[in-house]
């Protein structure tokens, strides 16, 4: 009696593997996801978006301060309301960092950001550039780039 060793397999005939198992594929996808999540932020530069948002925030805050300041100035001019609102900030110097900071009531980083007269690349020079009650368009920008990132209209009050 001869024994055929090919037919003695307990589990049946051997099969050849023809692909990856589902577990192997899931592990590879998870590893690729982790790799993408850690490496992708290094290739995506978000500083431009952050600077634009910062400058727009400054401009909106200064615009709000300007509106309150001008409304207080108007209220005090129109009648016996000397106690209305906060002290009036002098905005007659025009589109300058100092005026913007006075309206913000907090300092912003003048080494990175600046306020300039619309259509120019320079802040107002001198004093009394803005008549009482008059308006002037100002632009906010990042000093390192000439791109205007936000604008506002400044009203003269003192």
C-alpha cells in the first residue's frame, strides 16, 4: 500500500494567495491618513490667510471705534450733552497708525501692519489733514506686501 503525500493535507489542497486581505488594506489606509495629516500642514502655507484676517479684524475694530467716536462728537456738537460717551479721539491727523491705535484703544503691531491713505503707499504726514466732519478713505495692509487687505472711511473729529 503506497501513501500519496499530496492527498494527506488536513486542510485540503493548498491555495495560492491572489490579493490583500481587508485588514491589510485598512491598515495601509490608516497609515496613509496619519502620514497625510502630519505632513500636509507643512506644505500648506496659511500665513497669507492669517494676515488677511488679522488686518480685516483691525480695520473693522478701527471702523467701529471711528463710528462711535464720530457719533459722540456729533452728539456733543448738537446740544448740551457734554457727558455723552467716552472722550473724543482726535482723528484730524488722518490715516495714520497713531489715529488707528487711538480708535482701537489698544496697540496693534506697527512693525507688521500699517494704515495708509487710499490710493497711495504712505500714511498721512503732518497734522490737521482731515477737517472736522470730513471723511477720508484709509487702507490697512501688511508692511511686507503692498497688497491692500482692508479699507475704511475715517471721519474727522476732535
